[in-house]
C-alpha cells in the first residue's frame, strides 16, 4: 500500500505519467533464459499494485521496456495481454536492440524519456540500479523508483 498511497497523494492535484520496465519489475528475469519471454513468471504483487495505481485519477501508466531481438516485441505484448491487460496497447513502448544496435538498454530508455513533454510529472520504475543511476545522472526532471518500492 505504500507505493499506492504515495502515488495517490501525488495525483491529488496533478497528472502523473508512470513508465514501468517489464523484466524484473512485473515479469521474472532469468539470466539463463533471457529470450524465452513467453514463459516468464508474472510478479503478481507488483502487477496488482500497478493495476490499482492505474485506476487512480490523474495517472497514466506505460510500459517502457527493451528487448534484444525484434521478434521479442510481440512476445512481450502477448505476455502483457495475458498477465497485465490494464497496460493499454497504445501505452506500451517496447524498444528492440535489433533496430538500435549502437545503444545499450539504459541509453535506449534514457533517449526515450528525454523526448517526453515534461508538463506533467514523470515517474520511471526499474529493477536495475545501473539504469536508474544512468537516468538520474542524465535527466534531472524525473522521479525514479526501484521496483522494491512496489512491495509492502
């Protein structure tokens, strides 16, 4: 309830846009089987928290995820359709490294977040501290949360 209550307070008077990474945040991440997204275990506690947050007035919830291969974009969307349907299809940003071979995952996420219009507050949730530190160091107007904040 901590994260939900925090977001509820933040959205009383203003809109907030929340971007959520998938791997390790709402889907288990198995380093030994990174390309097998169809069989990733849903992290139901985090999913339930985000589903509840999604119902708050003034919250716009998005996915911002990266995959290695272009074909994995469909796998991730299929997974979302099965386990987290409340992430609207038009609010799923799934970037692939095949189309962006010179960028790392953290650079792809940062570049996307830099393109946003910051009239609203923006929150980004990830499980990777290296990604969070990289974004923090390069983009000052964003609120960052580690995925552990979703768990009470």
